[in-house]
């Protein structure tokens, strides 16, 4: 008999407010994925482990706060859990950057499997300061990370996902520095929240988290989607998952305005326009990075040709977005 893998809990950087606790994560068998592995074969094995994950279904998870208050969540058939509760006084438990520390654990201490980390898994949710000047919601794919999403037959996306480690992926030039400027705001002293969204599945969470960390992007909630959502047939009236996540963020912070950052390759422009139209005066600016695809660029330019509701800038470099942000008082 093969020895069964030990269990782990992967928590996703999430967000909340002084009275609203919101955390997502997943209970899985520990496949021991090495994010720093080199060599095409090891990278291919890691990718297989990432997508052939063994979930832990229908188990209870404890979420312990710094004041010893414990919240509960239960995993679903895919091992995912979500805890959304009204809890007072969360601001008092955060650090200077607004991060609330949590310890996740399996509730059943008699579970008949080895649990890594002595059944203690760190988690964090971001609670933006009331002094935040604005928030930033940014796409990841081809906005800050070269993916090749506009390449013929998506072959470059496949190659980058399967055969490149996160430490080898190249961030778009100047993006990390620009995001730090936005994070610090006009005064240079704030901690404006940054939210990252992507069409990638949650299986890619640790990969993307590592990419953002190793390339010195400001830490922020990372909002992805489940594998089942990718393959399930969608209702024609159903909003794209990325749009749903952005709307959830706007709802969570009704008094905060946002800058939206994306690219011109897929559907960011359409999503951002609809959000700006349905949330007047909430969107300060839209920055869209240009992609090397003539047909797509013509379509995007046509969308914004007569659009006046929200400032929109199609940029070829981070410096262009930085200049506009400085002129409009977003950064110092």
C-alpha cells in the first residue's frame, strides 16, 4: 500500500472591513510542490500536481484570530471553504499595512491522517485603513505578467504555465514600482489596498502569489476562480467571474474609489466600461496596457473613441500610466 499524502490547508489572501470577515481557502493533500524547482521535467511534474490536486471534502476548518476568537467554515466537494461573518473590532487586530493574521486548522484533532505544520496554517485578510485615498484593482495576465494570451492558439500561455517556474516569469517593465507608488498614494505614506484578479483557476494561486512576492509587487488579495467554473456551461446573463469579483470588492468598500488596471488583449475593456457605467463616480481612472495584436487594439480603440464617463488611458509602458497618475494627484 502506498502511504497517503499528509493534509494541508492553503488559504488565499482575502479581504474584509472592521466588521466584515471574509476568507477563502482550500483543504488539500500536500503534494510537496517546490515553487523554486528548475528543469522542464520537475516543472511539468509540479504542474501535474497543481492541477491533479486531491481535495479534502466536507471537513470543518477552524479560523483563530489574534484575540483567540474562533470562526468556523466547512469545505465543499472540491475542498474549498469560504467564511463570511460579521465580526466587530477587526481593525484593532491588524498590522500597520492593514493585514489581519489568522491561524487555520482542521477542527477534528482525531483525523486519521498526518497533518503538516502541526495543524497550524497561516492566513491573512486585508482590512484597508479608513485613511486610504483609493483602491486599485488590477488584472494579472498580460497586465503585470507576460502570459502570451494573444498568441496564436494560446501556445505561449501553455508553454509559460507548464514549463516556466514563477521565479523565471518576467513582470512587465516598471509595473511593480508603479504599483508601489499607487499603494503609497499622493502623500507617499498611505497603504492604499491593491487587489489582483485573474481568470486563472485557484490551482495557480501559490504560483501567482510567489510571482508577486519574488518580483516585489505590493501584497494584496488574489482573486481567481475554480476549475469547475471554467468548464461549466454559463448562463447568457451570467457575469464573467472576474467582473463578479470586482463588483464584490466595490460592494465591500462603498465609500472607496478605485483605479482599474488591465490589458487590451481579452475582455478587460468591456468589463471595466460596464463597471464604470453602473458605478458612476466610483472609478477614478482605467489604465489598459496595449498588446501586440492589431485587430484587438483596433477594437479597443473603437470602444473608447467617444467614451467620456471615466478617464481611460491606453498605455505602452508603465511610465505613461505613472505620468497620468501623477498629473491627476494619485501619486507623489
